[in-house]
C-alpha cells in the first residue's frame, strides 16, 4: 500500500487508499446487483456489449461480461471479465445462441510495469476471457434482457375461478405475471373429483378486469400448453387464453378426454402482448 501511495502517475493522481477502496467496492456493487437477478448457472451476461462492423455483419468487439459458472455455488457470486473481441462471432448469432464458440477460456497475461527506469517484471496480470469451441456451453444474454424479465407485476391467483374439484397444486410455483410486453402463466392444478370417462370442454374463468389490466383486446386469443397426468398417462389438450366482450377465460378442448381422480393438470404459456 505504501508503494502505491507514493507512485505518482503522469497526467493522473496518486493511487490513494480511498481510490483503491473505490476500485474494490465497484465490483462488490456489481456482484450485489447481478445476484439479485438469480441468473441461471451457465449464463454469460453482457454488462457492456460492443460490436464492430465486419461487412456485411456486426461482430463481437471487446466487451465486459458477468459469468455465472455452470457449477455455480449459491454461496458464491459470478465473475466479471473483459471478453476479447472475435471477428468470427456475429452479434445476432451470439444473442440467439446459434454461434459455434459457446465455451469460455480464461487467459492470464503477465505484465511488466516500468517506473523511474526500473522494470517490475510480472508486477501485474491482465485477466481476460475469450470464446472457444468447448464445453460447458454457455447461454449469452444482454443485461437489458434480465431487466425486462425482472420488471414484472403479479396478478393474484384469486382472480382465477377454478372449477369444482380443482385446487392449486403447491408442488411448484403458480405464476401469473406480466410486464409492458409479455405475459407469463404457469398453473398447476389438482383434480380431486371422481374419474370422468368423457370430459366436456374445460373452462377456467378469470376476472374480466384482468384482461383490461393486461390491455388484451376483445377477440384476442393466445395459445397455451395443457397436460393432464394421472401417474399412468400424459394427455395433451389444445388450450387457449381468450377474451370476448364480457368474459376472459382459459378454454381447453378436453372433449372425450378421460381424467382420473388425483390427476395433475399443468397449464403454461408465455406470449407477447
């Protein structure tokens, strides 16, 4: 520390203890912010995504990334690296995760520092990452992608009127949320009634004001995935989320479908508004 405090840099200022503390703290701040997103292991998030024009495409230039390793320990944080540019990586392919180089290699380059005619060999190292064709394969995202996904509002499940003999399954999360652009729905239901050999159309009403809240237009229809599981069979049923003039509901084409007592019904959908 004393050596650093005494070194005056041309055109700059002494590296004081306060400056070192700022340099140390900024990474802590970034780690604290990024950990709040609960990023999936095996993900690379671009804190800064730079691109260069390599006609006819935009390719990867030197950027800064936050890496959550595939063997991520929940008690640890991710890592911040400078990612070396690569003229073979097209930006659109990178963000679509269709590029070939999905692995990361960490490179340490020793550096010599000269001061007052004295060379301090290997005084410091430059740590960088580069993309390679290797495993494990990482998924690449922009920071703005995480912010968009995080900026959701929840719709209370009390707005969903379950038919008789259906209850919410608590084995995993039941989610009905939205932001300005997207709606996410994941519902797990238990059917506790008697076995039915030939079901009719299944309708699950949702409070009509929710459609107004989501700004879903009258006549709009969105596809959902519906599966019925009774420990023996898995049945897929066509399913939609639909708004008409006065109602808003989930409609499943379960005509002729067999459902047994204690079956689990899973509903899932993600769509742009």
